[in-house]
């Protein structure tokens, strides 16, 4: 597939995005939470790795482990891959596919901001709504179960997914893996994003509850509050009961 044609403005903002990916580290308040589950030899899946901000946390916590950073979008993956290389993160593999409930292809839609730059952090696989101009590319998809089987993954210690509403599709494509490894998971659950993908927040509880998972709402300041159901859009930590 040919590389997408970016505008001059988009190439200029790419430089700014790359600088932040290489030199800035965000979400430091969440590092202690990650450290509870990500040991130095952990295997971590960062699904929707975008500009490597969470990937950098996981790579630092698991120097003897491995981080698989899934990013199907060309623009974000260029930022991600360059940041990984420039920071010398040898324990990170960038995976150029998205995770869904079926393998195949789909259209990834990225909003174009008023200034002309690509809002790659809001790229999504769900239907496009509204009249905002977008940048659309066709991306490859696989399932969590397929990836684990094909790459003979022997452990999955933590999974983070921020894929703008496609989280339920990812979970449905990975139920065997979740039953086998029971990894703690940090998932973004946003009702309006899930809706455009044909899902709802309650689907996460319906899928994960029977597997023994309990949920907590996680705020960016690191506060973790146990919940029994959806309490509004944001990040949720799902941890399985140990059997």
C-alpha cells in the first residue's frame, strides 16, 4: 500500500508530535499503578499505542520483558516507531495492525483539525459522524487470539487499550487469551465512541464479568475507585480474580 500523501502543514506538525513522543513523558501519576502489575520481566500489550506515551512507561518498567505496541495508523505509527528507535527501546516491538473481533481490513478515520493537522489521537474504526474533514486510510486487522497463537505468546501480564470505541471488538476477539492469561487491563470506556462502533459500555462488564474481572475507575491523577458498573467516560482498570 502506498504511503498516504500528507500536506506541508501535516509534515510540520509531525515534527512537533515526534518531539513530544521522544522527549516528553506524560501520565507520570499512573506509573505507580502500572508498577503493581508490570514486573521487570512482564509481557505487555499496548493496543492503540499512538505516540508511545504509555509504551514508554511499560518499556521502562519491564526492561527484561517485552512490550508489543499495536498501532495500525500510518501517521501515528511513524511517530511511535521513530520514538522507539530514538530512545533505544529494544524491548518494544511495533505491530502495524489493529485488534478486532475478525481479521481483515477496515477504514481508519482521523479528524483534520482547523489548522490542517491530523488529530491522530482521535483516529477510530467506527463510523464517521458529522461534517468535519477527515483523513481516511485502510488498515489491517487481526484478533488478539490469532496474534497470541501465531507469535506463540507464553504470557500476557498487562494490557492497555485506548482505541476510540473499538475496545469491545478487541475483547470479543481475545476471549480465549483472556481466559488463559487473565491479564489486568486498562481500557478506555467512552459511551459515544463505543456507540459509533455498535457497542455500549455495559458490553465490557457483560464480557468480562463472567471471566471473574472486577472494575475500578482510574483518574489521571492515579486515583483508583472500585465500581460495579459504568460510571461515566474514562479509563477503567479490570482485574481478574485469581483462581
